[in-house]
C-alpha cells in the first residue's frame, strides 16, 4: 500500500476514534434525551465511516452491503428523532395557545 494512503487512513482512524469518544461522552452525560439521540446517531455515522475506512484499507468491496444497511438504520433513527421533536413543538404550541386564551 502506498505510504500516502497509509498516512491518510491513520489520520482517519485517529479522527474517528476521537469522534466516537466524544459521542460516547455525550451519550453518557447528555442533559436531555435529544442530546443522547443525536450522539447515538453520531455513533452510527462513525461506525459507517470506520467500516468504509476498513474496506479501503483491506481493498474489499464486500462491506458495501453493511454500509448501506447501517446508513438506512441511521436515516431511520434521524427521522424518528425529528418526528419526536416535531411533535413536542406542536404540543407546546397548542398548550401555549390554550393558556393565552384563558
């Protein structure tokens, strides 16, 4: 393998590890459920990127199915969190309107 590719892959592994540590810290200490949901979504993205880096390092294309499956899982999770937050906003607005009418 080329020395430049080895250096780039090494930097990518270090950055992905740092990102995963930050996400795990936010997952453990996040003050709200939304923070924890976002950090778990970040962890899925880090795993997807790590599988991609590993596939490049090993020069294998069999991991594409795993990357696709993890991407669909991450997308579904992000949409679920967005719907949950959207429903909370709608409930808060309707509660505010009820209080304003009193």
